[in-house]
């Protein structure tokens, strides 16, 4: 599976570039969830991970979201209407888990999404621990 190879490479190489201290297991869960979501909602096309010191951006050119307040997607069990009616499997807990992990590491996570253009998750760990 190409995704497995990508994630293995990402964990071995990219995760060490981020300037954040914290629980490596939780960090792995965080980035695994975000990257898998990007692949899931973009049919595996045009997914990128940008790392710059303490900031990580996971971006896709997938279906995007028309949610008026994009921060709602971090609420437990939240699923956008379009996703709920699709065949995409999920409970709506992954992004909430990501939010809680980032918050526990005193970081910030935000989302930018445009319907039909894609979604970006911006994670910033610049606040010193």
C-alpha cells in the first residue's frame, strides 16, 4: 500500500523535524489521523505535509467543507452533512482526538477549508513547553 510506505517514511524522517517535545505516541496518532483523513477525503490525490520548525500543515485538494464555522469539526461525533450521506466510514472522533492531543501539548490547531477546493490543517507548537 502506498499510504503505508508514505506514513512509514513520514514517521522516520519528517516527525523529527518538528520542534516540539511531547508524547511520541500521541504525536504519531495526531499526524496519522490528519494524514489519513486527507487521503480519505481527497481520494488519495494531492496530499501534502509541510514542516517548518514548530509548524506543520497537512493539506489536501479534496472535497473541502462548507461548514460555516470550521472549528465545529473538532467537536466529538461531528460529521459534515456531505460526509454523513457518503460511504465514507468514521465516527467523527478522529479530529476531536487530534484537537485534544494538540491542546495537551500546548499547541494550536486550526482548519481552513473551501468546498470543492480542499482542506488544510495548521498545527503550531511554537509555544514553549
